[in-house]
């Protein structure tokens, strides 16, 4: 196959057509970086396409007189049209086109090439240079920024300890050019017949030498970058640290300034950073604010950190963070801590659920189970006949509220509410016409657990038929029946989540359990004939028999919107205030953050270290300080900063709660644990005095101003615990509620079977079944006890001998340390004045700033 066939077929079999239109002469300049980078003989061979020949492409290549260097200087493309296109070169060699665009500083061409072939940003030319190397050495700033944004890498300019290697390589390339130029010059003088061919090739080598000398001049004039700014170090875990820094400000208009191509973070157990004891990580320049987390460190080991900036000249001066070193630790490492951090083992709960399922399936073949099934089958057959008789009536929405209990759905989309077609009421099903409110909170919390896994409702309904003779489960069975009817009528399986409280009609005494859900796509319910969408204002103006429920719609929607949103990352100070009302313990939450306690952010870093928590425990009257504890100057500063942050957050929190100034210092910090809602959200709990932990709502107290605030909600503890975990630990709470509902149902069924057992064999088998299910129940409660925290804190806070960490002691400690620091600064200032070295000491500004902080 001829060279013409090779070139033409390679054009025809290109990857894609490019929109670029360039000059044909640029083809020759694309080989400036390396005249020997492309060998036509190494290209794959293709058959010549007749359709391409009709386009009148002609490839002309002259015979090379120097066999050691492939002759590509005469590679040209001719087209019969007057307007010539560089499109064929892109199909022929993307690498040549990329380097051509970089050399000409043509960002438009480069963007078009990268859109077609994204990996072209990391191509190498024949001299071993990457695209980013050429852009940096030619000081093309716009091209460099674009390449860095697309994760381009350096090759020749890769960071090295010895920066002279780059100059050596450039000198070698220039020397090669000089030799080629000398050879070609002699050939031109000797052979006049090929003068024009050799002259073109000589021009290529001359152009390449010019470009290489320009690169060398730019590289020799460049300087190393300055160190990074605002380098900070924080402890984020028992085995992790986090380094945060910002890029230095570089004026690229100054001589020698070049763009930043990366950063280097180094950490070592030795402050001299020996190479054998130092780990390092190279970071890219994708964002202005940098942070890097060091994981897998040794707990309790001191680590030193430093950060440096890199440009094409290498690494600049290293910058040490503030503080320079840190020891990975956690608050739970304190030896006096009795509590443990919360454990949310969703996988273990799912395994327990599967064990109970397997045990029930195995037990279904026993005689006791068959005996119970015979009893159940008779009662269930009668009920099914009654259901078939009244199925048409029970499958309709209720039109009004009468005495009894109802299950209603509040589906909303933007400003519209889903209502029934006929009466323009909310979709509502009557559950029981004569419900006793004695177990209202228990049944409400049970249904809230069911809401966490609506897909199991139909299976749960079938399983609960075995408990038809259990009085305590008869109402729950009717609740599940009403829920399945709503699923059928609305054509959805997910009915949303219960509101935090029920709605009671003051006229009829009816109780409504409202299910609230946001519908993302209203077209999903458009095909239903018995419901339609209506605006909230129109529904309120219309006036219905369920005005008590309609008027509460804005409140329910707001609660559901904010309850599903977790608070931002950080460490918080939360206040736990509880009251007793109607034999129920209620916890107060913020109206805009009902999934957590009323809180104020302490800092962005959510982790509390062992020294920080130890310093708080030392303020407790019952704490005994360790004899071998040594406090350094750097640790003293960090602990004073931590105490000051808590004090400022405490002052803002009591102001937001409108608490009296004479009672605020009687509060105390819960010292058993730091609540960790998620890996990035933690909270230190603030407690009231022991006499006001669970005060009666009707009794006046010094904390009554808190309970009367309009922006606080009183939520039952059982409801709050589920809602809180559904926001921050959704996998765990879904697994727990699913297992809890199943185990509770199976346990009640086993107890009922034990009561109905007649023979000795049935009694023994049913007794063993009860014991086995009780063991499953204890295992689940143990996992639940390690996850919940409100009930545990309340029980500890009500103990007579529990003092916690008094806020009075914390405030006094902060004031004393602040005064001592001010005295130290004043002594430094007086020393400056006596020596008269400076006109004014900067320490006075430091004292003023610290006074403002306190």
C-alpha cells in the first residue's frame, strides 16, 4: 500500500468530525515540539475508500535523504475547495492538534479537541513533554488554568528534589536541534536539487529551537511559589487529623510568577521530617479552599504537619499549621467516662430480624402453631365473610368527623393539597367509632414505627390475623386495615410519616392520626377518579366539617419539611428541657429544628478530643485530676479557646431561650458522653437543675419562661426519639422498627398460644416459644438502649447525687484564664515601653481583641 493510501484511509477511518477550521500550514507547525514524534510507517493500514478518493485528497511525501530522521516536513493536504480545513488532521492525530493549539495559545481550539477526546489533555509528545508541561513552559495562563481544571498532569515538570533536571533536559533538546540544523545546512549547500525540501525542514528545526529557547528563558526566570495561607490543623477522630489551608495570592503579572500546579501535605512523628518516617500526599488545584484528612493514624501518637505549594519550578517553602502538631484522640478515651458512644448497628438488627423470621417459619410446623391456626382459621373465615359483605362501604373515604378515631392523609405539592372529589375533604378513613384514649400515645408511637416501612404493611396485616383474639392488638389490626385501604384508594404504598401529635376535634371529640407526605410528581395521582388537587387557601376558605384538621395543615407541612432536614455539620450546645403532661414525658425542641434540641453552634469541627473533654471533667466537683497530666503552652491555648467557644455558645443559647440571668449559671453540662448524631454532627447537652428536669407542665418554676416560648414544640420522648433517628440514622431506625413490630407481634402471639394451650406438650412447647421470643426481645432492646439517648440523660439528670459540670465553674475558669493572659500581655507591653524599642506595642491590640472574644 502506498503512503497516499495510508494517509487517505486514516482520514476516512477517523474517530469523529471536528468543528474546527484551521490553516493548512499549521500542519507543519504541529511537529515543532518533536519532528520525529510521528512515523507514518507505524500507522495501521486500511483499504482505500473510493468515497474518500472522490474528495480529491492527495498526500505527497518526498523521499528522505536522511534515513535516521523521518521526513515529515513535506506532509501536506491539498483540497480542491478554496477553503482548506484542519479537520482531517484532528482525525489523523489528536496529539499533534492538541500541542498545536497550546503552542498557538488558542483556547478555543483546545476546548473543541477536549470535547471530542477528553483524554487528550494528558497526551505526550515525542520529547516526553505533556500538554501541561508545554503550556507552563510557554507561560500560557489561560491554557494552564483550563488544563488544571480538567485534571491534566505534568510529566517533565513533575515535582523533584533537584530542579536542575528540567534545565538539563531542555539543554539536551536544544543541542539536538543544533545538530539537526548543522546537518541540514550542510546538505543544502551540497545538493542544490533538493534545496527547497531541505530548506523547509531546516525551518522546522529552527522554529523548534526558538520555542525551546523561549521555554528555557521562561523557566530560568521563574521563581518558587510562596507558602500557603491560613494553615490550620484539627483533630477529627481517634485516628484522623484534618489540615485546612488556602492558596497563596500570586500576581501572575510579576516577573517569575507561574501558576500553581499542586500542593504537598507531609506528616511525620518526627519534627525534622526524615524521609523514612514521613508520609506525603500530592493534592490538585481543583478548589481555592483546600482540606485534606489524614486517616489511619496511630492513636495517642504526636504528629507534625507541614504544607507546601508547587509550581513548575518545584516546591516552595513549607508552612506549618496552627497548632504545629496534634495527637489523634477522642473524648471516649477518658478513663473516668462511664457512658459509651452511641452504636447504630443496622446490620446486626437486620440479622436479628431474619433470625426471628426463620424461627417463626420453623415453628409454624409445630403442633402448637397448628392448634392456634385451627382456632384462627375459624374466626378469620367469619371475618372475611363480613368484610366481603361490607367491602363496598368500607372502601370509601369518610366525609365528616364523628366520635371515634380516624386515619387521614395530608399529601401536598408546592401550594396544593390532595382532597376528595366530592366533598373536598382530606382523604380519611374511620378506624374505630368507639376508641378509648387510654392507650393513645402507645398506639400512636406503634403506628409511627410502622410508617418507617410501608412496604411491609400488607404482609403485616396477614400476620396480625393470628392475633384477632388478643384484645390489645385488635385496635392495631384495625389501624393496619385502614392503612391498607388508604393505599388502595390512593394507589400508593408510601403514605408518609405521622405528625408528631394527633389532632382532636373540639366539637365531636374525634381523634385524627394525620399522615403527612410531600408528592414530588403530582401526575402520579392524576389518574385517580376520587381525588383531586386543591390549593390550601381555597380549601380553608371553602369551610368543611374537618376545620380542626384543615387549619393545622400549614403547621404539619412546615414540621415535615424541617424535620427531614438535618442541621449543618459542627459541634453544638443543646439544651434539654422536659416536662410531664398527661402521664407523658415531653421534650422541648425548636420549631424550625424539631429533630434535635434547641441548640447553638460551638464550632465547625464536630470532634471533641480527649484533652478537651478532660479539661471539662476537671471542673466537676467529683473529679480527681490525674497526677501525671502535664499541660503544655500550646495545649493550654487550645483548651482556653475551647472553653471560650462553649461560653460564647452558652450565652447565646440562654439569650435565645429568654432565660433569667440569675438562673443561667445554675445549669450544668452532661458529662457522661458527647452525642454523635452522625460522623460530622455532635452535641454537648446542657441540663437544668435536678428539680426542673421533669417538672409538671402546670406547676410554676423558674424555667417556665422556656416552656412558654412560641417557637418551641413539646414532643413526647417516644415520638422524638424515632423522629430524631429517622433524620440522622435512617438505616438503623428502619431496621429497628421493622424488627420491633415483628418481635412484638410474635411475642404476643406466643403468649396467647400459651394461654390457649391444653395438653402438657402444648404447654411446654408454647412456654419454650415464649422464652425464645423473650430472648430476641431482650437482644433488640439492648441494641435500642445503645442507640437512644434522651431517656438515658433524663434518668441520670434526675439522680440526687449527680452534679455534672457546673456552668458557674466553667465561666469562672474562663474569666481567670483571660485575666491571667491579659496580665501577661501587659507585662510584655511594659517591657517594650521601658526598653523604648518601639513607639507602641502591638500587645495592646491583642488584649483588646481577647476582651472582645470573652
